[in-house]
């Protein structure tokens, strides 16, 4: 129930696109999720980092920071299966446990990504 419902000040909500009442509007819903950039327009930056107790982690940065989380998690799953290792997404960077720099570099290049 809106603030002025039942009074002379009440104005029913209207659609922004067609200006019809929302109950009569036939406009399709708006999809605001951005499409991911194609691989050839992205540059993946690979790095090997050392963590606690000398553990090595392969980190991939620079993959379309505007990409929605489901796209990155699907990409992570693909890489984990290829490398046979665990991994996670930490603040927009994909981390794969272990030293898999060469194999990840090769697969990213095969998929069309620019690799540094």
C-alpha cells in the first residue's frame, strides 16, 4: 500500500517506458546484467605467488573486472578441472593452488585471451 492510497493525492505508479499504469503495462523486463567482454579484448596477467608455509599459488588477474560473479566461477571451475587442483576467487582474481603457470598460459592462449 502506498503512502497516499485512498486519498485524493494518490497517483498510481506508471511505467517509465510506456507511461501506462504498471498493472496495464506490457513492456518486457529490463536485463541490466552486462555481457562479458570477448576473450580477444581481455588481457590475463599471470603471476606466481608464495603463501604461508611456502605454498605456491598461480594468480590470474585482469579478466574483465566488470564480469558478473557466475562467469568468473564457471571460468574457475574450468581451470581447476584442467589443472587438477583447488582454487578460489579472491577480490576479482582467480587463484589456483600450485605452480600451473605454463599450462594455464597455454590454455588461456588457446581460448583467445592475451596473456602477460
